[in-house]
């Protein structure tokens, strides 16, 4: 069900990006964020190329135990 919703958002955002609008910065920016996040939900994670954090912690972010 999540993947179906992601596909619907992907199609809607791609269709919205193809239509020019009077306020291009707000609408196209939000549609681009929706497009990138729905693609990452479907398995194609492009968020690192556009500067978005992907929520995965790196190994350096783990606490170090000193005993």
C-alpha cells in the first residue's frame, strides 16, 4: 500500500513539474521534494545528490564505549 501511494505521488509530482505555473519557486520546489522522496521510497535514493539527509546514521555517529 505504501508503494502504491509512493507511485501515485511520483506520477502526480512529475505531472505537476511538467506544467508551468505563476509561482515557480514554491510549487516546483515542493514537487521536486515529493518526487525525490517518493523515488527513495521505491528504492531509488537520489537524496544524497541534492543535499537532503537520508535518515541513515553513519558508523561515526554511534557512541563510543570506554571501559
